[in-house]
């Protein structure tokens, strides 16, 4: 078939080629090359900022940065992505002014990280960049930009890793395996918080931390069970499922923009619902292990509160209730999938069917309740399920981006053929649960 695949490429070759390009662009050799993966999320969309449980995995695709520290406080950045490349962008004193006028918006994902690291100077001296607040950086991504697979967070995380590796005292000799050993899970959790601050406070996108945590703390062959109340992580082996099934990401070719306001508007509506229920985040409205009856009870409580005159301010009551329903049922689906993968199902096929059904139910909720889906995503979900997929759903922030599909191996060709027919822009990425950010 004529399906178009986006290959992750070979990390070693990409690293060598990027280091060579760095030498051509900046006229000296980089100190190293670092990689941070994108992510797919099996369930748990639009609930990370409500303390919900998400079930992501890291991809083989991601962002590579070649970098070297500078001692003059200048941050020079260049991306090799043809759609974004405008040559070298120079930012002076990025640590205190990460968004100077007229810099391309993608640069703030890197300058924001430098700023957030400098903010933590006293608390985390081990996270500081050697030589202060400057670096030369060259970027190459193997993800579709704005494809809902965490292209932005993977840029932040790759930059954060580079800055830490080039700093003290984790330091200069800490490359490759040494760096991987030196970066404990708790240090990675701190780095994720650095990247989250960069995105929220500098880029201005209301991320909840799912993407950065996955990129920095995922593990090969594992699905991450991420509790966003405190960012604790458990890792579940899903290799048994991947013997006969594959995860596939269908990039619709319609990019999204988290910073464009629609994502924040949805988030604000769900926060208004939380306020009506008297909680800061919706996870606190449900018991530790939620059941369907708990969700129904909270929806009734919301309706009663509105009837009794609860004030939603500017927020539309119908939209607010739909956001609430999405968040609560999404939390319930996370709980169910978690249980299935931890041994409640009988046999691989049964697991795939149960998980697949919950994925498709998740999509319906993204469409009807979160209202973040779009026509092509809905068409992809329908077409791949028709062609034999166990289940499929839109992932990420929505309003563009990718659909995650659970595919019985024998149906891969039928499924990619069916999705390819929908648009010439559709591309496929094999989703293999992969290691977290690292030096390459
Ligand atoms: C985007 C955000 F950055 C994440 O934090 C998360 O909210 C996701 O959308 C939706 O689940 O990727």
C-alpha cells in the first residue's frame, strides 16, 4: 500500500550527523548530543491538570539537540526543521528575559528552560549550566511538529538534559551511560518540573505535566502509570500485549497549537466545574479507585448545585458539564485500563479487546464531552476500527494532532490503507514504548 511512514531514524547516525552540522553552523564542535522522546497516551487526556492518572509511553521519535555551553550569557539557537528554520536566533540574557521581542515562538521552549533552571539556582545548584546562562544549540526533530505527540515538550526536555549534562557538578564527564546513571528518577522529576515551568510561565501554554514527565521518566517496553496528583510513576510491562498487537500513531497532518487559547478555554471550563463541586482539581472529587456510580453521583451533585443557583460566571453551563463528564469518565477509564493491564483480563486477545474498547470510548468522550476532536480525527477513528483495529482515539491536547490505534498485527496493512484514503497528509508512526530522555 502507499501508506507514508515517519521513521524514527537511527539515533547513532542522527547524532553523528547533527554533531557535524553543529560544527558547520557554529564553527566548533558540540560538547554532546542529547535526545528526548515524544509520547503517546493510552488514556488520561485533559486530566493531568486535575491530578488524574495518565497512561502514556515514550516514542522512539523525538527531539535531538547538539549543544555546547557559552560563558557570555548568550543563547544561540537554530533548528533544522525546514518549516521553522530562519538561521541562528540569538537571545541575550535568556535566563532573565527569555522572550525578547520578535523571536520565533519555538525558541521560547529552550530559553524558557534556561530561565526556569536559573530560577532554581539556590534550590538546585546541581542543575545549573556550566559558564552561567549561555549555550549554542542545534535542534533536529523526528516528530511531526504540532502533531499531538509532544514535539514541544520533547524539545524542552532535550534542552534541559543538555543544560544539565553541560553543568556542574553532574557535569562534563557525565555523558552517555554515565549521565543516564547520574540522573536519578528524582532528579528527572525535578527536571520535568523545570520544563513544566518553562511551558506554563514562559511559553504560556497551560500544560499539566503529562508530556514532560513521560519524556524524562518513561521506560523501554513499559507503559507509564502517572499519578498527576504528585507525579509518582509506576511502570507496567506491556510486552505481552505487543507480541500480537502494535500501537500505531496516525498523524492527521493537521497541526495543533497548545498556546492558541482553545486548550486553555477547555481547561478553564473544567476548573469551573471543579469549583462548583468544591474541589481544586477533579481527581479530588472521586475516591482513590473510582467506580461508575461515583462518577454518576458527582454529575448529579453538579446538576443539583446549578439548580440551586451555583454561579459559573462567564462559563457556559452545558460546556462546563460536558468537560466535567469527560474528566470524570476519563479517570474511570484510566482506572479500568490500569486494572486490565495489571492482570484482570484473561489472555492477550481479551486484554486487547478490553483496552481497545476503552480507547474508542475515550475518543467518543474527546469528541462529545471534551469537544477537542475534529472531523479528520473522527474519520480516522471510524475507518481504522472498521478495518479491524481493536480501538482508537485522539491523543494530546486536540484541535489537530494524532490518533493512537491498537492494531492486531495481521491487520496493519488494512488499517494503514483505510486511514491513508482519508487524506494525502496522513502519516504513520510505529509506537514502541521507549526509554526516556538520554545522551546519544
Ligand atoms: C497537552 C498538554 F501539554 C498536556 O499537559 C495534557 O494536558 C494534554 O494536552 C492533554 O491530555 O499535551
